[in-house]
């Protein structure tokens, strides 16, 4: 299931966003094979972006009304086994629902990031 959410590494929300509800911590670990054998298999089976899939997985496990995950931290580890080497990506962040604040025309900032609806 693909859905959109604004993913931020900052601990505070941008000033144009108003916090409506905080759902709490979201954590997801994705395992990516990084050995040469795994890379060759990926090319043969399908072209994919493992990092993008890891972020999509992180967003997908958040509560349904989540449109922002902020304070995101990423931890990595590698492990080598007899069948190959693997990268473990762990994402942690705070899931929330936000909305954009109404700002006067003269105070609007064209560089602000919009929250997915």
C-alpha cells in the first residue's frame, strides 16, 4: 500500500504546520542484501530502489491518518552470513496528523513544504 506522508528529520514542525494529533513512535527495519550476489539477482529479477522501498515501508506502518512523520532518525548495521551481506536500515520517528496554518498573502512563503492530504 503506497501512501504519502511528509518525512522530516527535524524535531519540531515547520511554523506553517499546525499539529492536530500525535500518534506516537513509529519504527521499521528493512533488510537490504548488499553482497554482489544480491545485486546481480536484483538486476536480473527487477530494477528497484531498496532505499525508497524502505521509506515506503516505514510510512505504511504508521497509523492510517498520519500525514507527517517528524524527528526521524536512521540507524544502520551490516551483517555477513554464509549466503551474503545485508544492510539493516532502521527508521524511527513520531507519527502525527497536521494541517497547514492559514497565513496572510503577504506572509506566505513560497518555499514551504506542503503536507500530503
